[in-house]
């Protein structure tokens, strides 16, 4: 079936370095993607979203890139800080996502570890 | 502003028992969602309320699960009777705009069925 998935389960980076978390999707009709961050013991927290009419969107220290040709998106975190340690999920939303029209379809998650 | 709250934070029950989970969304959010994450799997959508109406319950696994949102405020998710495979973390989320992917999640209820 259609799915949103992540390339790596764990990513370890040095504090201060930039982090790149990747995500692949399989449905070419997918048009809305969202990144969430989940810290230990908490629920997922919205970071940034992007629609398919864009290929790049920037937030505070974060950038999401969308490559529709290869069905890939990435989350870039600049100058990684200890507070960035968390599991990061890419998610999809919409009628083609498999999560209901307004429900999120989550990928498996990447655990980002920040080394001091 | 208070966030989404869920009760209880943890629940341990025996197979065959009933458990009711509660979610209080952010005040003013008409949209309320339930999700769950079972061991080793992704977070899965269960259903979506708009006020007190079920907009989409396509993710509900079977008829042992019953969600309600009487009055359009808080919601409950009842599992009756609970089975071992129901163990996991149940998240509730709310939002103002149903078309936005920016949903506000609660901390989850960790359910263990023995």
C-alpha cells in the first residue's frame, strides 16, 4: 500500500552541526507533507509543512525540501542544539494519504541524537 | 493557553476488561483526532471529530472501539473488551483548521493490556 517512510532510524550529529533527516513517499498524488518532532514522554509537535506547489520552505532554523520527481522530502535543522534531540516524523495528509481525508499518515520516525 | 490534555497517562488492564480514555482538546478547536501507536509500528490515524460529529472513522480497527464527543468538547475512546494487541500509546490531537497539518497533540495515554 501507499506509505510514507524514513531512510534511517537513528541519526547522530555533533552539537552545532547541521542535521538532515530524509523521508520518501510512494504516492505521486500526495500533495501535502508535514514534519513533526516528538520528545520523550510527549506527543508529536508540529514543526513545518509544505505543499506540493512548493519545493522549499523555511522556518526558524529549519528548512524542508520537497523533490516531487523522486518523491523525497528532507528536513534540515541548522546549528543543531541539545534541545533538538527527539524523534522526527514526516507525515502526509490528504485523501490520498491513507489516513483519512483529514488524518495524518506518519512515517516510522528518525531518532536524532545530538553529541556534545 | 492550555494544551491538549489526556487522561489517564497510563493504564494497565487485563484482557477482556474495559478502558475509557479521555481527551480534552484546546478550547475552541472544533477538530479532534485520535491516533494510536502500537509497539514497533507507526502512529496510525483512528478517527476525526468535527464538533460532536464523526467526520471520518476510517481508521478505527474494529467495533471494540467506540469514540464519543458529546457536546463537542472533550472526547472519550472506549475499548471494550480490550485485547492484547490494543496495547500501545493513544494520542489525541486538536486543531482549528481541518485542512491544516498543524495538529496539537496531547501527551498520550499508554495502555498495556495483560
